[in-house]
């Protein structure tokens, strides 16, 4: 039995957290998601930040080009997963690692880097793997995930919520609990209506889609900035 198979057998397979090597996340948000996670992964250089905070992940995954050598020397070899291929970035490698272990919810922190191309690449990873698991990117102000069919959640009234037609948009969108309801509408790039800056009026908030996908952006209840 290899290491991944052993971890898959032992893991509760619920909630994984990936810390990427982008902008350092607010420590309060990091600590909250760290406590809630069943399995914690550093995507390559994300381990540098965790080392400073004295946090030890369950795995470090990547090509190790941004993992500081002095940090790597202090990490147990059993948690190091060196993936040499260069066709994907370290966040992609870390997501695949969690999917192999069977996790159905994967949260990503530090995926919003200083370069916008890297952030857009992170959104593409969300889009790429959303059919396999629930993937959520967290920033200081909001969280993002793709809705492929249905979504339901209880949110404080007044919460700002956007539904964005990235990577093709969606047909037959129906919402409930929002200020500007959608009743079998299409949300498509460059077309009206706009799904930006809607607001929660009542609960539960639901969104259903007949075809396609939408990027859901929800502002935090608390401001971690």
C-alpha cells in the first residue's frame, strides 16, 4: 500500500484545505479554515508561510521550485509529494492530490496572487475540477465557487452575492431569496441581465441551473482584511 492509498484509507474524506503561494491570507481566516479542515495541504511555497506560523501541514505538494530549502529540510519526508511535471501549476497539483484521496470539498487560500494571470488561472482550476468536487477559493473579502446544477445556503440578509457567467455562462437560471430574482433567465458573457451585486433578502438562498455553470461570489459575514 503506497502513502496516498494509506492516507485515503485513514482519512475521513470530508474537507481539505490548500494553502497556495499567493498573497498571504489573513491569519484569522487561515486559522478558522485550518481548524475546520480534516486535511491540510501546502502547495509548494505555501509551506513557507505555514513554517513562519508554526503550522505543519499533512502534505506539501508541488515541483518544489518555490519551497525554501531551509524549510524543506525541517519537514518530514513522509509529507513531501514531489510532482515534477510542468504542464500544471502547484495549486493544480495540490487539488489533484486531494481528489486522489477522495475529498469532496476542497478550500483554497492564497490563490489570489499579485499577478492577475495567476488569479485567473486559479479560477480556471475551480472550473476544471468542479465536476469532481466542491472547490472554493477564499480571499480577504469573499469566497468563490462554481455552481453546476443547484446550490442552497443560509446567509445573513443583506449579504452581497454575485453570479458571473465565466467560461460560457448558464441557461435556465432560477433563484430564490435574492433582491433581484432570476426566473428561468440566461446569464451569458456580454449579455443582460447582469448577475453582479445582488443581495440576500430571505433564506434559504437557492440557485438552480438547467445548463452551463456560473461563478458564485459571496462576501464574508466578517471582514478579514
